[in-house]
C-alpha cells in the first residue's frame, strides 16, 4: 500500500511541475503574442505601452530579486502590466 501512496505523491509532483511550466510559458509568451497582435491590428500605442511596461516589469523584478526585496513599485508595475494585458486580450 505504501508504494501506491508514493506513486500518488509522484503524480502530484508531476502535476505541479506541468502547471508551473504552463504558467511560466504564458507569462513570458503572452505579452509577446499580445504585442504582435496589437501591431497586426495597427494598435501601435497599445503595443508600445505593453511592450515597454513588460520590459520595465522584468527589469524592476530582476533588480528586486537581486536585492531580495519586493517593493510596492514592483507590485504596482506588475499590476499595471496585468491590467494592460487583460485590456488588450481578444474576447
């Protein structure tokens, strides 16, 4: 019976890894896809704003990770990026 519990624990770990990889792929690929979509729709202002906001979020996030400190500015930029992504998503 113990081997069955170990099997289920291994399956839980695999599920967690797969969900984490999908989320990371969407966080990285989503804004790039949206910027490209904005450009094809000739919404250049939205494409530039989202692209710059995404780059600034990456720069500030990396800086905060190196300092081992999360500031309110980083949270605000990431919230702005998230809102901009939702505003521009098709649907």
